[in-house]
C-alpha cells in the first residue's frame, strides 16, 4: 500500500478486485466500442449517460465534489493514432470507477476544467513507458506571394519559391536544438497549369524539448522561409497557426502508481526514453495546470510508426485487445485509489508544486 494511504471501510485489494471485475464484464462492449467506425469526431458519451453519469456537452460527471479525478478522452477516434482504444479504455475505466465510488467525483472529458485533482489518460505506442515524453509544439503557416505577369518571363512563380522554402528549411535541420523537428506539408499550390501561380501556401509543424528551444526553432524557420523567398524574387509571410502547446510534465507520484497497476494487469513498463513520442498536444497543456499522467503502452513494434496504416491495422489485433483491457483496469484502479485516499492526491500536488518551483 503506498505511503500516505488512509484506512477505509473497503480494502484496496477488494476495491481493485471490484474494478477488475467490472472491466471483465465490460470486455466485449469495450472491444466493440473500439471497433466502431473511426473518424475525426469526438467519442460519444451515451454509454455513460445510460449508467447514471450527468452529461453536458463533451463532459460526463458521476458523483459530486472533491476529490475529483478526470479521465481524459481524445478529441477523435482515429485508429492510426490508437485513439479508438484510448476512448474505449477511458469509458470502461469511468464505468468501473463509478461502480466503486463512495465519495468525490469522476469526470470524463477532453477539456479538463479547474477544480480537478488529477488527470489520467494513456497513449498506445511502440514502447511501454510510465511517462511518454511529449514535446513543446506549434504550427507555422507560410504563404508565398509571387507575380503572374502577361508572359512567363514577366512572372515570379510562388510554387517554385515555396519549393526553395522547403529546401532551405531542410538544410537548417542539422543545426536545430537536439530533439527538435520540423515537418511541412503544401496546402495550396496553384489553380491551373496554364498560369504561373502567384500564391502558394504550406504548414510546418515544429517540435522542441521545451518552450525556449521551440522559440529558437520558430525563429530559424521564419528566417529560412523569408530568405528563400527573397532570393527568388517573391515574398513570404510567416504566421503562427494555432496555439503553442507546452511540453508534457509527468507527475511521478501518479505515473508510478499507474505503472504498478499496469504491471498487476500483466504489462510491465520500461524506463521512459528521452525521445518525444506522437501524442495529443493538449495533454502537455493540461499537465502544466494539474497533476497528469500520459503513459505509453506498446501496441506494435517500433518499426511500425504511430500514425501509419500498419498501426491503424494493429488496433484490431489480439495485442490491442490485451492493451485495451489492461489499461482500462489500470486507469480504473488508479482513479479509485485517488478517490479513496485524498493523501495520495496531496502527494501528487506536492510533487506538482515542487516541480513548478524548480521550473519544470
């Protein structure tokens, strides 16, 4: 039993047995939910409403008051990122946690509000780590403006200039901060092959180990884009597209607790790696506001990258079913422990405050 636990009417072991039993009863339904058609729509909360959760918009609540533990849903069910499994595991963990709830509340949402004591979620991946690193990240939109003259020799080709922008950004990758990355896509490349395009557009995703390094990457990419455009007689405008997302801040009190429960469910975590993994950027933002976990649980071998078609196919494998049920149980066990033992929540917040004082 972790230090700081308080005595209760029901033993931890009995409560864990009850949550595990609930997941066993839900197993076929959870697997069926994970196999529903995948799309970019938020997972439905109808299953929770039927179980007595109060559903308002994209948030479902069971119980009332504090302690309050949130289970974080993804904003879509895309299989190439394993979000279908995350959604099913979160729904199952919520139902199992509610079945043992004696005080406090459990919340299921994709946008945790203030007043929540801890946030729990996970990410299917190619490693099993108690804390999966998420980089600070943002996106830039680069628009290139040329000139479509009466003849080709009187024109400046915006698309040709955009190609040079990509080349310049590729060339600077070698001097980016360690752990930083830039990936771009073309979002507009002209309207007709009969005309010299006078407008072209691209988006670039930028990642870095922390906000300071991310700022340097933004400056490097901006200078490279503007310089490449100027050299080709065009003009590039660079603007931020969307928010800056914070680097994920793990809470070892919570992640260590989850890892022990995951091991009890048959999946053992290895020491976390230093390389950032694909994941939901909003988890990083949540983690700088309140104690949060974001473990990675291996679904496929490292050769099959998260985000690929092969990874999407792997979400229907026997291993995926094992991961789904084990993580649902581990999430439910962790949530029920936090609700039963306020001292554990205090430990998590003490760690959170200490890390904030040290600057992360």
